[in-house]
C-alpha cells in the first residue's frame, strides 16, 4: 500500500486545533502560507499519522484530522521511525524531517480528555525544502 495524505489542516494561531482545507500552499524555508507555525525555524510543518489518531479514537475520543494541530495527516508511512534528515516527496513538495515528537509544556484539552496524547511521541516536524501545493489523496514517497 502506498503512503498518502489523508488531510491538510491549517490554523492562524499556534496551540489550537487546525481546520481541514482543500489544499495548502507550502513555501520553501517557510512552511504553509497562512498557518501559525510557518516561519524561519525548524518546525515549519507538522505531520501525524492517521494510524496514531485511530489509537486515540480507540481510547474513546471523538477526534480526527487536525485535532492534534498537525498540518498534514498521513496514512501508510511510519512517521515516528523516520530519522531526522529523511526527506518526503509530496508532488513537487519536498519536506525534510527536522524533529521527532515534541515536549508539551502545557497539557492540551486532548490530554485531559484521554489522559494521553499522541502528538508529543508520534508527531514529526519538517522544514520545506521545495514548495508547492499539497492536497488530500496526494501520494507520499520517501526520497
């Protein structure tokens, strides 16, 4: 089974759930245009596997794509075991994994609902090596 994009999600501000969009525009060395996490730093784009979200659903949470503030929800690729420096191609877009997981300094609403959250352990962050448009159902390849 090939890896693909399940959803692309965006929010103006950091620390909030993201809303699904029909497409997102990624700019080289910046991130997603219009997203609160874009900028000149190492966590320009966040990715989380649908398989990770499904684990939270099995714990009884009513959550879906974007609820963990991820920009790109994926299926069929083991994100959390990719090494830093790995590159993903999504059409013309090239992302380079810059960080695996993150430390959550404040407990989010998800943590309080479920007693756990997948983003700190299973989410990954990337920088944009080359920009373009990403849409749901786009194929993802490990470069």
